């Protein structure tokens, strides 16, 4: 009797066609769920680079104001690049600073991601900071909701 049981278990080698089809179906369902989630991560990363650049430009603008008696008059992309050499102003394959302007008590810096999203930081005369972004940034799901982004 023991011989017969061993012989039966030895005859069952490999998987049936149904088992293989079920495994392939499960892998296909998991891939259909995961691939769209991974695709949106790239645009979020690109937008995060532009946000970081805008924050760096904000810090450089505050340094500029410290050296100019609290005034932002004369603030420009070139001036900010002189204060912070890591600010990208030319390479279109990365986030780059596209706008920097100021008055006596206010300034606006704006960074653009390679996908066309723009993220800015605007200092109001009251000292309040606004973070404007464009409609393209809302499409890429990079944290822009209603024309404002969060850090």
C-alpha cells in the first residue's frame, strides 16, 4: 500500500494549464493596478525639484534683501544666481528659475519644471508668503490645488 501512495505522488509532476493561467491572470491584474501608480511618480518628482528650487530662490531673495537694507528692488534671476550658485537658470532638462522680481517690500520668484509646471513664492508687503502655481501643475498632481501649492 505504501508503494502505491509513493507511485501516485511521483506521477504528479509540474503544473496544470489551469494553474498556470490563474497565475498569469493574477500577475496581469497586479500589473494593471501598479503601472499607472508608477507613471505618475515621475511627474511628481519633477514638480518636487521645481518646488525645491523656488524655496532656494526664496532664501536667496531674503539674503539679497538683508544686503540691501530690507528692499527687494533690483532683484533678478542673475542676482539670485550670484547669491546661490546652485540655482539653475539655463538647463531645460531640470527645474530652472524663470522669474525673480521685487519691489521695496515684496518679491516673486518662480521656478519652472521640464513638464511646464511653474511653482512660485510671492512675499506680500505684510510678510505673508503665497505659493502660486499654474494650471499645468494641477494636471501633474504635484501638490497644486486651486492655484496654490504646499511645501
